């Protein structure tokens, strides 16, 4: 919450499964396109918020399996848990709001009377969320009867059915939409309300995100019927909500372009970096570009030429160095020499490099310290932590 001292230029609030993450795309092409765009252009002055139905346990599992960036804020368990930063500091104020008129034991008693409700795993049962699997064909009838029973017991609850399979019972004031409203109020109280907010989703539990006034919204191309139907009935005349023609994270990039919210060409979409110069020098952009070139070099996807290497050394990185976590520095020229021998060693392999948490600080008239986490995957994901000091010509 405190990373930025002023209003974020853009806040993206995105669901994860089948919105940010395409589980049908084993190479994570669209997610990596989004990552490069975010780190090159947005990380320094914008906020990334993940809003997921996942509990903390299975959210962390997903982060180990997929090349997800570190969000500034994580909203989990269908808007019932909010956490800040890398260390995921919980928002206790939000938990207290949710205690209002909520009694988990009564929910457990009443739901146990429905044999159609199959409890989800223990990790998914949370202080303010009780979760089940439920067949689509039985969903309408069960939801109606359960609502009546809980109302009779004096509880204010919200029942959300998603993906045609999952049913969550939450306090009335919970949910992805309410959690976002709470966050926006907090920002407003600090005088730091984001200039623009874009919400992104694919299923029923995301619908609430699209009801918040003055936010832009994208339902990704692969959105579930339940969300599209909700949109048709409730929001079809809202020009700030689109149904993208691209899947998952590529749909988010498409929405950034459609609403002209900022740069929308991912550095991953640039074939030849020599032709890619931006108007204002940005160290984050340069570092993202460098590692994309590094990935392509090792995959043997760029032409092997001494000239290219010379250009790389002489143009941007003449006096630069890499800073290891230990503090030791290694001249960038030396690293590029080493890189030369790695040409094509990952050819034909699923080798990917991405950066996370890129921050840049100007430490001299022509010197920048750029910090970032560099991740590599050759099937298994591993972290090589690096910073880099460089002095562009
Ligand atoms: Mg989803």
C-alpha cells in the first residue's frame, strides 16, 4: 500500500485463473507478454492487484507453478482476505468489517443439510468463506433454499456460484467488489486514489468488480457464460466494459489499448529491438529488453552476429555492471562475453526469462541502479536475483 507516495497512474485489479493465467497455454505466452509490458512501463508508478477465489495456500501454489509477477496487493478467498506487498501483510481492518453479522458455525450447520453441497478441501475453508462444489443443474434450487434458511437464522450472507462448479458462502459485505470498494476508500482517505482502475475477470465471482462506478473493465474472451449473462442483464450499456477478442492476459493488454490507458505494445511483441526506441529513456524498459534479447539469444532465435554483440556492448552497457545480491559487481561487458558462448544452448527448449519487481533509481547524472528479480524457466522455475548498475551513453 505504501510503495507509491502519490496516486497510482493505473491500478489493474485482475482475477487469476483463466484471466491472468491461461491454464490452456503451457508456454504462458500471454502472461509473459503482460509481465514484460508491466515491468517495462507500469511497475514504477502503477499498482498491480490480484483478486482471486484462491485461498492463500493454493494462491502460493499457483505462484510456484506459473510466471506470475509479485502484486502490490493480493485479495484472496473471494474478497475475504486482503494482504499487502511481497510479505503479504494482512489487512485486519477488513477482517473486522467482515465479522459484522457473520457466524461461520451457523453457515456450517445449515449447509450440512444439503447433500448436494460437497465441501472443498480444508485449505479452501476460511474464516469468512465456506466453500463447496455443486452441480450446475442443481445450483439454482440449492442457492434459493440455502439463502432462505440462512436468512431465517438471521445471517446476512452472500452466495456466489462460479465456473459452473464452485459455491462460496461469504459475509454479505465480502466479495471481490466489496474488497475493491474498501481499498478504493482507503486510497481516497490517503488522498491517493488511483487515476485509472481497470478490472479484469472471467467468471461469476468477478461480476461484482464490474459494478464499481468509474472503473474500466474487461471480460476476457474466454469468459464464462455466467459472467457474460450477468453483463447482458446488468451492464450491457456501459461503454467502459468490453468483452475482449483475446484470451486471458492478452485480453487485458487489448483493453489497455482499447481504452488508451497507456503503452499497450509488450516488449515481447517487438521482433527487432534495434528498431525499438522509446521517446523518454527508461532504465526499466532497457533491462526488460536486454533480458528478452538474452532469452532469444540462448534459444538461438536471433541471428548470431559479432556486430550485434559489439553494438550491445558499445551502445548502452559500456560502463555498466551487474550487482550480485552479495554486493559484488561484474562488468556488463564481461557478462556479455560469457553470454556469447551460450548462443543457442536452449534451442528448441521451453526456455523463458522474465523480470519481476523492477525498480530504478538514478544515482548519478548518468548512472542508474536497477533492482529486479530475474526468473528463468526450463520447465522448472528458478530465481536468479540480480540488480544492475548501468550508465547509458
Ligand atoms: Mg477466474
